[in-house]
């Protein structure tokens, strides 16, 4: 029907399923770009993981294939914005009443993915699509291009060399140290940083807007996080504590499962 978005390597189009009239999203690597092996591997992984995971809070996989040498992935079409754009449209941040249901649904999706031995490894507000308006919102996790089965931890797979996979500021120290060997608690950190960003309009690191990758990485390892309420005093204390705990530098001190963090979040709300 039309092009929805175009990046350096790929393109997302709105399509219509002829048999049903249903709107779908068609994602493909751009044929005119000499696609790198890495980009193709990442896209094929996204297809494989999307096909394996079926959950109401994960964008639904519909089809995959190759046409004239072009690989494509068809998913449900989410008529809504990603969480980052949602916050942007509201002056840069969302009230906690609206943030909690979005994050709780993402944690539900992660609890399911982790139970299937997959960690997402790229949790950020841009990878959460939101349909509807508060209080009736559905959040859907998308872009499993960096996802990995941690049951085979340390096996071949994406490394971070050459490209900074994922958004660095949302990554925990252990993921930067060893991108292949990550556990579900790394996703918990990503969720914490996403919730923090939605609530405060900033990340939990004390960085200038001009900070580069090296400076960001140093801050992740060496700097204490800025507590939620230091940035946004109107966030309820029990809710702020849940998010601050998700952002502990030491994985042992974080929530140990997405389900446990979700339960705490819903209690606090």
C-alpha cells in the first residue's frame, strides 16, 4: 500500500492480505543495497525468532519468504506509535499511570520469551509499539534482530565488533563486556532503562547530549546511576525503587525474572 519507513539497510511497507483484507507490515532488506552478511544474518535471525514466539505482547509473525532474491518478513500491522514517539508527543515523557501498563506488558512478553530461552538484547522504547490510548493500551515488543538463545550461550552469533549492536545507553555492563553471553537479567536492565526514559525523558546516566559511544560506555561501567526521583520527584517512591533496582550494575542485584519485576510493578501501581 505504501512505504512506512526506510533505514540504511531495510524498508517497512504497509501491505494488505488479499484473502482477508487485513493490514500487514512487510519488512525487507533493500535490494539496491549491497547488504552485508551481518545485516542479512541479523534479518534472518529476526525472522526465525519472530516465527518461534507467539504471545499477545509480541508483534505477530505471519509469513516469510524470498521473492526475486529479496528476503521478506510479514507481521501484523500495529496502527500506533512506538513508545519513544508516544513520549515525544507528550512533551518528552509519560506520566507513571501510562508508563506502568506499557512496561508491565513488555515484561509479560519477556517472561514468555525467556521461558523459551530467548533474550531480546535490544530493549528500548523504540522497540515497543503501542496501540490504543490510555487506559486501553496494548504494547507489543518488536525487532528481535539481536535476540539470542541463551540456552546456547557463548555459541557463535552476533558479536558487537564493527557495529554497536543495540542502543549502547540501554545496555548493562555485562552485555558490553561480552555481547554473546547474556542472560535474561540483561533484558531486565534494558526494561529498567526504558521505563526510566519514558518517565523522566532522560537516561539514568549523567551524560551530556553530545556524549559519544566511548564516554557512554565509561559511564555505564564507572558512574553510579542517577535515581529516578532525582530526575522526577513526582514518581511514587515504591515505583521508583522497582526501576532503580532493575538498573543495578550487578546482575545479581536486579530483579531475577521479568515475572517478578512485573508483579512488583503491578503491586506498586
